[in-house]
C-alpha cells in the first residue's frame, strides 16, 4: 500500500482555504479544494475528502474518490467500501466507475480490499462482478 504524506497539520492556512473553497457553489472551485488536499493534506485530508463523496456534483465525487484511493491506507479503502455499500445509487455508480477505472499501484490492493470486505449479494452483486472484471484486467500479477 502507498502511504500518504502527513502534511495537513503543517499547513493551517491551506486547511482554512480548503474549508472555504469546499463551501463554494461552483463545483470547479470545490474540485480545487480536492486538488489542494491531495498536495498538502496527507492522511489528515481523509475526513474532508470523505464528506466530498456526498457532493451534489458527480465531478466533485469523482475527484474525491480518486484522491481517497491515492491516500492508499486501509482507512481510505474502508471509506470507499462504505461509499459503495451505503451510498445512494447515483453516488455508488460514480464511486464504482472511479474505483474500477484505477490503473495505478493502488488498484489491486483497493479492489482486493473491497472484495474481501463486502458480501456479493443484493445490490453488491453487480459491484462484485465489476470489481472482479477490473481486477482481471490489470497487468499486476499479484
């Protein structure tokens, strides 16, 4: 697993700016908050990014999903798993599209984590099929 930088506490002005930006009515501005969190937030960005998974704009949800996956910790993976299990159908679809679309070093551990920690029944059956298909399409031999 890739470990994120722990820089959030070192940049209180950044944290304050992010809080201001994420309240903007403009989705592009909220996405800028996600960009700042990726650069300066480290592990400390996870709660803010988690709240942005529920944004009304699917592009903000998409960017938040990718940023959480890049954190690469078990806690980050658990957030995405909860998003797939408990999110409304629209948010679940956005999260699923982003998770199965990952093609970097976080893809295999994230996909395996979600498959291992969820039950392939009910609404999760189609999710499991998509995750297994994505895992099979990766070049990672592990």
